[in-house]
């Protein structure tokens, strides 16, 4: 029964420690079962389902707005973490722009390839040998009866 429980954990290490140690209420004869699989943070799925960030401090007014301002209305200087977040967002925006440009370029190349293929088919049709004699007469008569 214990081995089945061990196999159900995605990534398991066995460590030789006293038998009295347990993990998640399971006691093992061979040592402690240690899982390295990722666990969800508290409320992460709920926040994502409502369109909120995974963590509480990823973005939002408490993270993005300054903690204080001067009495005369001047903006407070940006903190180091706020500057870091701003830099990361600018880099992400630049990456998005370059990827969108690559997608647009790919679309244009695809359309050009389709046009080139259509031109090639038309050129092959134009260069194809034309029927003569009886074959031409048969072909014309078939077209009239259609």
C-alpha cells in the first residue's frame, strides 16, 4: 500500500531517516517521501479565473502606485523595484512589437507564395501543348454539349 502511494507522487526522493517521520500522514519503512512537484499558491486559481494576477504583488494599485507624494503635489521618486518592473514591462512591450512585426512579415510572405504558386500554375497552363486536329474538334463539341 505504501509503494502505491509513493508511485502516485510526481517526483519523489527517498531519504534514509528514522521510520517515525511521516509526510502527509503516510509513514514509510524506507524513509521519508519528499515531493518536488509545484504547488499552487494560495488562491492562485481563483485570482486567475477572475482575470487577476497569479500573485498578490505582481501588479495593481498597491504595487504600481507610489507609497507617498510630496505635499505640494510633486511625484515621489520611483523605487528600485518599481524601476525594475517598468524596465521589464518596456522590454516585454518591445518583444511583443517585434513578434507582431514578424507575424505580419510571415503573413505577407505567405500571400506572396500563394500568388507565385497561382502564377506558376497559370504559366504551366499557358505553355501546355494545345490539342490539334480531331482532338480539338472533339473538345469543342464536348464544350457545346455542356
